[in-house]
């Protein structure tokens, strides 16, 4: 299976905007249109398309943000697989690819994300990959999870 994490450009923006989540997931994540608008307003956000065999199957957005203790934190801020491609193991597959990608790009020791506490499916996935709640809330009231990573980490 040939997969790729691609930057979003004028060439693939429309296919990324066409990605959708299931109705039951609407309250858990912003639309790709809203994410791309946020990335235009704040250059710290880096949106990417997740591709399998040259077809967009998912979306992620990451960035490095200054924490209140003046440390830089690498965040996997948004992540989803299009509803047409869910339940095929791609959520696990691309989460591992994104972890590897962020570790390689930033040489980070921790990756942060936030999740609504009623998003049970996402929490279970993140826990399988070693993310744990750290007791913090983000600015939207979501619970923060952190994963300690190592250069050779494969979850």
C-alpha cells in the first residue's frame, strides 16, 4: 500500500475539502474548510492530506506552539479519516505515520493532542498508541493527552 502525507496546495485543496466525517463525529472536530481557514490565519498550523494510492483518505493538522511555561510543544491538533475509509485500520496506520513524521521533523520528546472526553473511540485509539491524559485542558475545554516519544518509537 503506497501512502503519503502531503502538504495541501492549490493542486489538492479541493479533494481535501471534500473529505467528510460521519454525522456522529461532527461535534468532535472542525471541518477541513474551517481547519484550512485557521491555518491561513495562523501560520503555526500546518495542514496535510493523508493519501493512499493517490487518493485523499484523511486529514491532519499539526504545529509547534509555545506553552505557558515557555516550552515549545508539538501538537497533532486535528486528525480524521474520511467516513468512506473508516473501519479499515487506516486510523491506526496513519496515526503511527503521523507520530513518526512529527518525531522525524521536530526531534520532539512529546506529542500533544486534545480530545473531548465523550469521544470514546478517539480516546481508545490514542491510548493504544501511548497517549495519556496529563490533567490539562486546552483553550476550548478539551482534555490534553501527551505521548512521550523516542527516535525509534513504533508505539
